[in-house]
DNA sequence: TGATGCATGTAATCCGTTACATGATTCA
DNA sequence: TGAATCATGTAACGGATTACATGCATCA
C-alpha cells in the first residue's frame, strides 16, 4: 500500500485537491491509521492523472490560490477494485512510547509519568477527532466501522493507561507524604 | 527513533547478537510495536561499535557459525538515557485493513468477511505471542506494562471485530436461507 | 507586521527493505 | 535430498520525508 493507492482510494469517496487529501490524513477520517506528506501526494496525483486513473479540473478562486480538483475515472475505479482484492498486509504499529516504557529502568519515575501523560493526551486527541468526524460526516456503514474500530482500540489504551497512571501517582503521593 | 537507537535500547536489557535482536523483533517482546530487518540491524551494530557505544565479542560455536555478541558500554547507556529523555513521538498506526473497510462499497460481502477474518487471525496471533512472552520471560514491571498494553489494545480490536463479524455472518446466513 | 491558512510543487536526502551471497548442520 | 535454523553481511533500489520555493489573504 503506497501513497498512490491511498490517493486513488480517497478519490473514490469524493473528489478532492491534494491539499484536502493531506488535511484528511492529518485531521479527518484517515488520520488515525494512515499518513502521507505533500511531497508524496502531489507527485502521486500527477502520476495517476498521466495514467488516466483520475482527471484534473483547475478551479480559480477569488482571494485564494487556484486549485486542482482530482476525480477518479472508471479506469481508476477498476484499478482500485483490483488492488482491494489483495488481502491486506498486517497492521503496522510503531510505538516509541512502549519502547521507553520497556526501558523504564533507565529513567526517573517523574519522566515515566510525563511520558504516560503525553501518551494519554495523544490518545485522547485522536478520540476527540474521531468524535468530530462522527458529528460532521455522513454516517454510512463504512465510516462507522472505521471510526468504531479506532474508538475501541484507543479507548482500550486510555483505560489501561488511566489505571497504571493512577496507581503510580498514588505511590508517588504517598512517598511525598512520608 | 531509528534502528540504531532501537538496537542500543535492546542491548541495554541484555547482550545479544544481531540475529537474536531480529528474532525478538519478529516473535519476542518487541514484535507488536517495532520492527527492523537484518539489512538495517547489522550496519547499525557495526556503527555503534565504531563509536564505542557497544563492544563486540566474537564467539566460536561447534556446529554453528561463529557469532558476534554485542554488549552496551557505559558511554552507550549514557547516550541511551539522553535519547530517552526526549518525549516519544506519537504512535504510528498503519492499517490497510481499515483502508479496505472504508472502501467496502467497492468489494463484495464475501471479500469483506474474508478481510475481517484475516484481521482477526492476525490479532489473535499477536495475542498468542504476547501470551508466550508472559509465560517464558522474566516478569518484571517494564515488560509487564508493555505486554499488558499490547494485550489491552489487541483484545479491544478482537472484541470489536467479533461483534461485527457475527452480525455480518448472521445476515448472510439469513439471506442464504431465503 | 508577523503568523496562519490556502494552495502547489520540486530536489535533496535519508532510512530502510529486498535481494543476493555464503556456509555448516540438523531434521524429515 | 531438500528444507529449516543459525549466522553475518553488502549493494541496489525504492519510497517517503524534509526542506525549500512561491504567493496571496486574513486576522491579531
């Protein structure tokens, strides 16, 4: 799964500019399980247009720069369906947080707490953006599933962390009192 | 966080060969939140040795090829502590599975079920390997935390999927009966 | 006046994977 | 005899990020 397929898949849901796609990978529906930068999105869109999988329409805007709106073609939809037919690769989860927690013997209790609080904040921010997607977006079955999955997994993380964090804080509070 | 730091962190827990490190990234403690290939591990270890953050000891073995056992040095520990001091980057989660589910309108119900079953199998395999780590490994606080976190998150995924999958299967069974 | 948002794009660079190369031993 | 495990390493290649470049409008 590369940025090219990602863009093609995105455009099968709605037409969009490169800028909008990036935005959605940052804040929208896709933000908790995919990412891509402008440096990969713009070339991918040009390439897709060259191959006829998408079309471009240039729109002038008053007060804003011109934009290029990309739409998927029938050929594009066919290509997408073909690539969706392949079984998905296993999820990839990379966590510096867990790495730090595994090496917690090398850091102070306070550093540990700080790392956990940062992790909590990150998870909650993700949950928040899922909530916003739910309120705004069109609640079809597909996005419901994806947001629900994200919600379930993130909530589990928060619950786990809350438990551990409160225990840690209780211990440090007790030690401070002594 | 690059492979270099990853290896240094690993070696702060126990001395090991490049081969063993790779193994642990595949099956062991690290497997559900980190990965690296030989092509990046071996050069990283050589580099660390050059810089004096680790030392190498060559061991001959009967019946097996010689191996190079790497151990962290005091300088290495200091460098590691310094890098652990930096707040961890946000977790990265990439899921082709969720991508497919978001585009489920383009595929058949059967394909959807197949993808979900594959996802279930992947999650359960990960849970299984966590369980094995728990039985074998030394149950210190750090590994307990990491395995517990993984367990919580993966279990949430399984629970969510089981629910959705059983509903889907019920519907298709009903349709088949009609 | 300086930051932020909208909007597109390229080039350098990095980091890592894949594939290749080697070789002995053990197990089926 | 062929596959799998142990064990190390390099070179080619790919894919993506980062930084850079540009420019107007709005808001504080």
